């Protein structure tokens, strides 16, 4: 009955439809910063393992992993400090290039960051990220904002563009 509830705020709907989110909260604790920034606490504080509500729900649903090639390893990053943002990490190696992306929630959108796009074996490899990836350099990192609708498709499209670029380099 609760699962079928409609007209809920986004955060309530995420909690209602993802029982794993509540189960993650070992002591049933969350940290509410705003309705767009909610953390699931494993224990009682942010200096213990924690997850961000929306990225965690996306991760446990498995739709993102299903949308990506089998060569992409998808994990959730549970920080144990207050300065590292929790989120989904995607890694793969192609043509001796290691690529690492993170997906985090930022306000009402998601942000994908290319954390690493270099040689897997320490060799010098040139690789130009194509403009079609839609990434913008911010603070020395390549990032792209993605809206909340169809996030899986948007991330999968970005991974395809980066995989092609890696193969062609």
C-alpha cells in the first residue's frame, strides 16, 4: 500500500520505493540538509559510512549498471568523512586507458565527473575527450550536469562517447 503512494515529494518517493535505503541506515538515522540533499547514515554521524539518498537509490535499482557495457565496473562510494561526496563510481580500461567517472547529486541535478582518463600501465598516452561528450572543465575536472529524468540513458550515452574516443585515440 505504501509503495503505491503517489504525489509524494521526490525524497519521500525515493525512500518509499527503495527499501534498501532504509535498510542501509543501521540505526535508522538520516541527515537532512535540504529536500535535495539527504544522507543515509550507517551509524549516527557523517564521520561514519554514509550514502546520498538519490544516488544510492539509483545504484541499488541497478538500472544504471544495466544500461552500461559489461566492461564498466559500477560501485557505490561510501565515504567516512564529511568532505568526500558519496556517489556512484564507474571504471573501465580500454586500449590501455583507464577511465573513472563519478556520479553525484548536486542540488536537483546529477553531476558526472571524469576523475581519471589516463594510461592504465603508467605509459604516456594522449587522449582527447571529444566535445560531443558535453563535458566542461571546472576546477581542473571535466564535468557534466545531468537532469534527474533518464539519468541512466544520459550516463550510458556519455560512457559510449568516451569509450569510442578511447578506442580511436
